[in-house]
C-alpha cells in the first residue's frame, strides 16, 4: 500500500539502470550455465526494485524485504563462485605412434590434488556423452579424463563402423588394456590428480575396457562397468585385480545374458575380488544413454530410472573408495 509518492532524485533512473543490466546478466548466466552470474543479475534487479519502492513511497517493510533479497542473492553468488565452475580442456597424449585426444574436466576453483576418474566411451568413440559424464564427475569434486580409445579423430559414423572399430579391441585385449593404460598414465601425471587415488568407469564398450584395465593389474582403486560385456579370454587374469569392482547391468540386456552375469560372479569369487553386481530389472542395453532411444524391443534403449539409480550407485561406490571429503552435488 502506498503512503504517498516520493519522487526522489534519480529513483526512476536508478530503477531502470539497475534492472535492465540485471536482467541481461540473468539471461547471460542462464545461457552460459553460470549460476553465479544469474545471482548477481538478480541482486541488481532487487536493488532496482528497492528504488522503485522508494519512488512509489511504499512502506519501510518493502525496502527491508528487497534489501534482504539483495543480500541473499549476493550470498548465493559468492557461494557459487567459491565452488567454482567446471573447466574442460582437450588433452593430447599417445600410445606408441598413435595420437589420442581426450577431454579433461575439473573444478578450477578447488585447490590441490584430488581423486581422478577415467571415463571410457561407448563403441562409437569419444563424443559428447562421455565428456558430459566427465563433467558430472568434476562437479562431484573429481578430476575426470574422458579417454580416447580409438585415436584422434577416429569415430564411427554408424553401428557397422562401431562394431568394426570396437571389434579390434575386443579381439585384442592386450591392445585394449594398453590403450586405456595410456589414459591412466596421462591422468596420473596431471598436477591436480592424486596419482594414488584413481578409478575408472566405462559405458558399453567402455565398461568392458575398464574391467580389462583392472584385469591387467593396473593400480586403480576401483572400476565401474555400465552395461558392459563381462567376458575375458583368460579368466586367470581376474586374479590380477587389485581394486574393487562394481558392475551395473540391465536385467533384459540381450548382450549381457543372466548366465554371463552368473559366470562373471563365479569368476570374481574364485579370484577373491571385492566386487558387486547390480541388475536393473527390465533395463536393456545402453540404459544410461538417452541417445539410444526409448524402444526396448530393439535391445538398446534409455531407461531414466535405471540411469539415475546406477549413477547413484556409482557415486556411493566412489565415495566409499575415496572418502566423503569431496563436494557431492546434484
């Protein structure tokens, strides 16, 4: 309720000059996914509305309320800035004469070494999906490297090419192990990575790859396979596994049958591996990949519930491996 207008000097101009750039900052912050920028914009808008209240002569509680809102938005902005933003950068490395190009993701506001996670792509090669997962891990406080298994610029255009490319490594497990080890060595050398606290996760072809990394005897504290094949040419290599193993698989996956899961569990038990298998009933292959579509009859389809539950299972697994000191969000 107004108690009489106070056409104070410049209130109208202040209202416009604060609200307009404030709204622009809000829009830019949303477009660039920079929450802190949006909060600063809202703080400016709130100050502008405070002066609008002065212009209209609103009661004192109006001014107090909007000034409190300014403080809240500024506090939120400072909190977001303290957490920092996820930074990604392209990393070129090599395996013998083969040039590889991965993507590194980390929180650039956090100081000092932190646990690292290798992320291995699906059978078409490194793309936006694996990079997005690396960014999500960086938001959790890890430094993540989305590895390149095929070589710089080598990507499958379709399922036929993907089958041919991934088949090279499925038929040569030594090559598969050496290629992912190159990524492990690259991440281990990074100044922000704790070389003694590295894990690996992988999807489909990548799930198989991280299991082979563990079977190679690599010094990783744990691996997570999302809907990956579980077989290996030499089961004796299971005894080389040093860390823990988490397998997340679909109960209706035509590429990972129940008898294969049972055989894998027997192998892990016989080798004395600390392992866990989680089966998501009704989920088919590629259940974490939205790009797989929504038709389970094809044998590969996205399952939102299984995706969320498997990600939470991985989060808990990594937290058990590395402790609870990291920032876990979203």
